[in-house]
């Protein structure tokens, strides 16, 4: 939902019939667009029949940008100017994404802790701009399919996206010239696609394993509202990691492990991915590796062999599932439905392990690549007013707090941010002067204490208050936000019953400066929330690092490390374990990095060792344990 703005009271808010609306899943690896036609949601394809648009944007000098598959080659030919995975940077400051940034080839440009830009031949590009390019292509696709420019879109975002990340997403839409009807959380969109909003109240789990990320969300549906109870995940685990595990196996099997170049690695990864994907349907597949220098290797890979390779990675998704349930305060037995989202949930072993974990049959009927976009399309169709008879879906939260000006120029929050809409909240105020007969009401939006720091939405007056001593009038001000994000504020003097009210509707016409400064401000304020979340993420990461190290020490510690080295590692692990118990996120991150640095040699030795052993014709399965390192 965008920021709110005044409309004249009485101005008609009804929408004309049949308008063009679409739902967009703006993904880390792939994006796509869907729309409702003849009552059916369907994903739209490009001229070549491809529904998925790779989320890759290539910038060129004095030439138009390339987006999607046209940009893919650029990842090899022109990595500095070919941006992928920009979703990870949306609404983030450099310090928040520093480590990720170091793993990428890009030249980041950042001032202070602002969202980093990426230096390209076409200038310094912000993640918001790159996302806008992707949105533009998808909107055009939808416009062509629907026969005209879109009237509005619903864009999905991860449930854990904070205000700044959501704002960055709607900024991208604005740059692409799109009217955002609503930002919808991805798990909620999946639940809508499955029609859970038409069903009974219950608690649902959405398991989303994509290309590079894993997210699990626990949703509660009741009284027409989805509420995200908890989210967890691993922002560095996805289908790409499965590809890597298979590629390592292939290289080891082929005996090419130690002397192949960058281009060949790409080739092997692509081959691994192909093999993985076909093993979702087939029991076995032939892999044929041809290196640039002409060396060739070929073998049969069976599904069960592949499962052995990827099982440890898939098992890693279960800890966050446990954590999310715990955070939500929900027992396994309370879960009604488990929905599978993301291309990687096509892997049969994923379905099996998730089913086992939740002791139920997860839903796989809707294409896991499309389900989020389809839900967004259904929602967009309703929000744009194409289904006037349908019950409005009531699915969102207020991104910024709404409140009133009180004495001393302070803002009193009436509805805190992140409250699920629709919502009605009332608060009582009183007069501050003897005999006061009118009260001026100033409606504000924002997170700051001082009214000057917040956004002014509307002012109106309540007149006809019976004259009384200061402080004895009782004036009830209620805020009502409906499912469309429309805010009505009314004030009523309780003894005489005089009333006044105003209606405010969403606006998309903010200037960039306004958006930017709201963004900065809410960021400052939201720091606490973000910090909390980051700490939790970091703790999870610490657990994973410690677990992996413990497993590696158990299997190879004696063999590959001398006493000093082992002691040093154990010490670094102890430091990390201690910090894990505290709440110093920065120190924790340092300790993780430190432990990773300390264990790099060990990891390298284990890798070399297993490759050597694989090459020497030893049991290749020994190699598998390396995936944990
Ligand atoms: P994201 O949400 O991160 O953009 P997607 O949901 O599009 O990602 O998932 C992409 C991942 O799904 C890739 O790793 C891809 O290999 C994997 N994938 C797609 N189809 C299959 C399949 N048939 N079997 C296994 N994995 C698949
Ligand atoms: Mg996705």
C-alpha cells in the first residue's frame, strides 16, 4: 500500500467497470506476471512462450538495457554491467549487505549507509532502477495481452520485507510508471491462489524454496484476514546450491575437479541444473560434460544418487521450519495446510521431507513457479474493481503508523504500523481550553514523535462542542482503514453527539523527495525492528556455521588438522557460541566471519582431500559430507 492522501469528502470512490490489472512476482532469480481473464488467473508468456523472466538486467553504453534471457549471456561476457539478484539489495544499506556485496563482481558505490548503487557503463544504477526495468518488461507483456496500458498492479514481496524494502519496491513500480494497488506478501499471495481465503479459518505454512533463497511463513487466516504469524528462512540456500552439489560430484567423478576455468564451471553448473530438473520427473538421466578444451565425460545419474547429494541441503531447510513454528507459537498438529512455492519444491525429495516434517501431504497442485503471481493477479483483479460482487479480500497491513497531532506538537499514534487492515481504532481526546467549542484535528502518518517529522494527511474541524471546562468534553476520534487502504477519520463529541469526518484515499503522486525522506525517516525509526530481525537471522546463521563445523570436525578433524589448528578452531567456535547467547549483532557477525576465516583452510583441505579420494577411485559418497563444510 502506498502512502495516504486526502480526497475531498464526498468525492466518488467507485471504480469504473473492467479495468486492466495484473499481479507481478518480482523474484530474486525469476519474475513473472499474471492476470485474470474470463474469471481465470493465468501467467503470461513472452513471444517465445516463456513465462519466467530471469531477473537479470544488463546495462550497455548508449544502447538500450537488456532484460531477462537477453541479458543472461552478459553474466559471463560482461559481469560488471549485468545485474542479477538485485532484490537482495532493495531498501538495504551497504552495511547490511556488505558481505553479500563482497561475493559479487559489482563495483558498489555508496554514501554513508544508503542503498548501494552499482557502477555500470550506463551510470550508477540503484537496485530500485534495475527492478524497475524488470517491472517495465512485465507490465508491457501484460499490457499487450490485455490490449492497453495497465490500470494497476499488485506486486508481491517477501513477508519479512520491512518498510524500507517495501518502499523501495513501490518506488521501483513508480519509476516503471505503474500504479501499485497493493504490495502483497508472497506467502499470502500463494494462499490466495490456493483459495484458502475462501475456506475455513486455520493456520497454514508456506514453504518457499526458490533459486537462491528459502523462506518459510506461518499464516493465520481468520475472519477474512491473513496474518503472518512468523517467518524464517535462509537467504543463502536454494536451488543454486543443489546445482553446486551436483556439479561438484560431476567434476569429481569426471576427474576434472582441479583444473577447470570459469567458463567451464558455468557449463557444469548449467548441466547440473538440467540434470536436477529432469530428475524431478525421470528416474535417471544421462549427463554429458564437454569442456572447452575438448575433454568429454558422460555418465548416468539416478534420482536416488542425486538425492544423496542434495539431501543434506534440503534437510537444512527444516531447522527454519521448526523456528517459524516456535516463533508463531503454533504446534505441528495445528497446521491445516502446507503450500509449496518456488521452483525447487518440484524436487520429489523436498516434497517428501517437508511432508514428513509436517506429517501431511503438502499442496503441489498449482505450478510452484507461478503460484505467487497467480495469487497476486487474483488480488489485483479484485482491488481494481473487476469483481464488484466479491467480498473484498482483506489481506494487508498498514506500512506506516496513522495518528493525530496532540498538544505540544507531538504525534499520538492511533493505528500502529503493520496493523492488519481492515481496522477500526478509536481514542478519546478532550478540550484544552475552558469553553472551547471547536477542535481542530490533524491526521498524520509516520513513525516519528514530532509532528513536523511526519507526513500531514488531512486537517478538519469538529464544531458545535458544548462549552465546558477544559478537559471535561469527551471527544472520540476513530480511524477506520478499509481493505483498500482507504482511511476515514471521524470525531464525535459524546455528550451532544456532534460529529465530523473526513475520508482519505491512497495516492501515488508523491514526489521522489517526499518518498525518499519518508523512507529515510521510517528507516531510522524502524531500526529497532530491523535490528531485532537481523539479530535473529545472524543467530540462525551462527547455529548453522557451528553445526557444520562440528560435523566436519567429527569426520575429518583428527585426520586433516594438527592439534594447534584444531584448538584454534575450537576456540573460535567457543567465542561464537558465547556471542550467540547475547544480543550484540555486530560482534556476532564478526565472530561468524572470523570462524569462517579460521576454517577456510580446513574446508579447502577437506575439499581437496575428497576430490583426491574420489579421483583415486575411493567411495565417492565420502564427498557428500563436504556439502556441509
Ligand atoms: P526465485 O523465487 O528465487 O526467483 P524460483 O521459484 O523461480 O526462484 O526457483 C528457481 C529454482 O527452481 C532454480 O534453482 C531451478 O533450478 C529450480 N527448478 C525449476 N524447475 C525445477 C524442476 N523441475 N526440478 C527441480 N528444480 C527446479
Ligand atoms: Mg519466489
